[in-house]
C-alpha cells in the first residue's frame, strides 16, 4: 500500500481546489509544497466489449432482495452525458419518475427504486437499483426492462422533459451553495477532463437536451447484449441462467 501511495500520489497527479473566502494560497504551499514530483499515472483501460447479457448472484440470507440492472454507457467526455443525466431523472431520479410510479406506486414491487448514470475517465454506466421482496425480483426485472423499452419506442413528453430539466437545475443550484461542492465541481473537471465548464455552461447543455435526444440515447444504450444484472439475496447460483433468460429487450 505504501508503494502504491508513492507511485500514485505526487504533484503531477494532484490538483488543489480552493473555494470560499480565500485570502491567499499560502496554506497550499505549507501543506503540499513537499509533495514529491512524479511521472504520469497510467491505468489499465476498461474492457467495454460485451457480447451477451449476463447476471451475477450473490447468495446472502436476507429478508429482502437488492438488485442492480444496468448497461455500459458513456465516459466523462462523451457529448451525450448530459442527455443521459436527464434520461436518468425521467426514468428514476425522483418520486415522480417513471420507474418510481410503475414499480413502486402502481405495482408495489419495490420498497425503493432509483436510476442514475455515472461517468469515469474511459467508461461509464447507467443503472437501476431496487430493494424489494424476494419473491418479486423476477417481476421487477421485467417491469424495469419494459420501461427501458418504452423510452426507446416513444420519446418523453415536453412536460416530462421540462420537469426533469427543472429538477436537474434545482439540484445543481442547491448543491453549489456549499463551498466544498464548488471546489469539487471545478477540481474534478480539471483532474479528469482537463476542460472546465462553468455551472452556467453545464445548465445550458442540460437545457439543450431534446425529447428526440432522449429517445436516441435510449436506443443506443438499452440493447440486449449490454444488459447486466446483479442480485443479492437468498438465491442459489443455479438461478443465474434463470435470471439471464429475463434479460430480453
């Protein structure tokens, strides 16, 4: 572990972000001035090749099951990452989202259900997670996949799109009232993308998303061969094939 720290934690791999009523940067020199100089950090690229849907079962004696059902998506520089963010809000970002209403409110299949996307340096994902009764796992998987298909077949309404954008705007504005979140907002961009967008520029990118963009991205990512399902609960390994048969789009 110490060798890893020496190899990875150095000046060329470090960005210090300051936000708030900063008078000077003397403390940066005081606490980080002795950080060793290093070379460029390298990592193994993610393997994004998948030829068929796959399931993973983790056997655990639990009173309820937990599942994640998702697909590989975009890296943190992909132009459609903002479209995917709005898509996630529409599908499962709040209590008026499609998955919340269909899976939880209408059918009572899950205690909680949520969808989100995450982008990394060279890969990303979109995933729906849910906590539910053990006997409802298979039905929930079918319903979630059904909502994926609906978004491929029909774009969201203008009202639905407007509500999703307003939700994203509200969350971002509230988050950036905190100095730590401001520092993280800028520092993470400098670290991971080497290109900084202001909050106003990000909001403009979100506002530019159209219903047709949502449908286009849904068709791109919600493909049968990209599906991945992970389930935790009192299930045996022989359930893997049974779950795999559910992964149909």
